[in-house]
C-alpha cells in the first residue's frame, strides 16, 4: 500500500495555517520535559524538577476523591454535564469560597471547566479584543501565549528578585489607564512566592480607582484575572489573600481562576472553575459550551463530595503540604549551605505552590553564555533537570530557574544535591 502524502507539496507545508497558528510557539517546558524523558529512557539517573505536575506515587489524590469518581461512574454519571457545571459542584464551590475565603457569591457567579486552563483562555477570549492591552508580570505562566491566541498586545512587566518576582502597585499603576486586563497569579508559578496582603491591597485599590474614572468617562472596565490555583499551598508565614476580600468594591472587576489540580494533586482529573461577575461568567459558560471544554461528569460529582467534607480536606491538606514543604525545605537548605560555602548559587525561601526559585550564577564563567548552557551542564554533570525563567517570559540570561518538587522524593533530592555541589565546584 502506498504511503499517502499528507502535507502540502512545496517548501512550506505550513502554508495553509492561519497567521495565529503560524506564529504560535510551542511550550518550552514541554520541550525540556521531552528531553528529560528521553534521557531517562536511556537509563540516565535524573532528579527531574521540570514538571509542574505530581507523581501519583509520591503524591496520590485523596482516597475520597478516587473512590468518589468510581462510585459516580458505577452510578452512570457518564453523560454530558451542564455547560456551566454540575449543580452540586457549583454549590460546593460557592460554599467552599464562603467558608474558606470569606467570599459570599451568588450561584450564577460560578462556572466549572475541564481544568483551570480553559477558564483562563475563556477569560481572555470573552474580555479581550484584538489589539487590547493585557498587563502581566514576568516571569509568569503562559500569559504571552494567551495574548498571542487572542491577538492582544501583551505588556510584560519585568519583576525583581528583591520583590520575590511579584508585581507591585507602583509598577502596574502607569499601565492601568490603557489596559483592558491585568493577569496575576499567587502563589506564583514559577517563583513559588506569595503576593503580600499590603501589596495586593494597593494593587486592588488602584484597579478600583481606575474603574471609577472609566465609569465616569463611559469607558469599558479594567478587569483583574486572579489565578489562585495554588492558594491552598502556602508555607511558613506566607498567607494567601484575595482582592475581593481586601477591597469589596473590586468584586465587579475580578475573575478568579481555580481548581483541584494543585491542591489535591489531581492534575489529570481536569476539574477547574471560574468565579466572578455573573455577566462575565455567563459569557465564559457559553464560550466553553461551544468548545466543549467541560470537566468529566463523574469527576465533578466526586469533587463536590470532597469539597463538602471539611475535615477530610483539612486532613489531606495538612499531610500534602507537609510533604511538599519537606522537599522544598531540603532543597533550600542544600542551596543555602552551598551559598554559605561561597558557591555561585542562591534561592528564595519557600513560600507557596510547589516551586523553588534558584539562581545558578554561572553566566560569564568558563564558557557559560546562556541559561540553556547552565541547564544543559547541570543535566549532564549532575543529572539535575530544571527549567529557566525564560520559559516563563523573563528575558535575559539571568541564571534563574524553576525547580518543581511534585515528581521527586526526598531521597531523589538528597542524592542529587551532592552532585550539584560537585558540578558547581567544577564549574568555578
């Protein structure tokens, strides 16, 4: 049988793609992940800190969630869910926010989706016109790509190590008048840092003030996309806060993005939600209905049961956070000891999410010219796999990397740290 020629003839098989698709850039994180998987398949011993995901061996989902999915499947919960989500889950999310975050919202302010990513894309698609400005800090996850998908003009604000790579009201304020939306994420992927309450209050008050001006001028409002999918994972003195709790007047302008992927190690179950102004949520519901980005019905039913079990959520959360913090602390202690010994490395003490920010200050030494040079060296010499902040939009060869602990054990870390120390000594 003759093999079919499927691509277009000629030198450009992508000729038929639209302008957006021709300019679309694939995920740098997924590219690095594929490289690591290939190395592991060859038998290389690697401490894989690249994936923002969880090993089910290290971090299983709650037993109640697993059993709830099985019960729901056995009960025949296998058909289409409503386009805005199963009612009992929307009610459970509403109650969860009321008791945990002190936010009392109407039922029509909630929508369920197949993870938090479809909610983010739907927010961009329903609020942002081509050419509109979206302001977001860098490093941050995927905002540059979402801007490309909808034709927005992304305004990337470079953040600083001294501020935990988080934005400030002072940095955002000059851009508010021309922006259509601000995109914030806390705890932050990739830095693992948490936006302080006082800074969030200042940012939110600035958003409210700008919207008062726009209301008087008859202009479209400025929205705040608030991605808090890691909000249940904070460590030490760090505490998560919300714009609406701090400044209730901001409620008409804030859309929350959330889900079970991170707080319950359930990335593959694909249950996320948005909470915000009902008129915006209604548009998001209709958008998601057209693309069919619904969470599976059985998973929705099971998630509703889990969220209503306050004692179960607390028990799982305590153990889960302790396990994550142990890994983050072990890395932090190791790098702090190397820093104290004069090696070119520093990091930020763990605050939230599943990430640690580490700077390997090797650029300019012994032939290291780029972050990718550093990344490749650590992988080759120490079997230590990390992701540069450039994958999150931060330009320049800064030596800063994201380390994710969701797929490694304490033993993996303990075995890897001496290899990293030896590699740094060799490099300097």
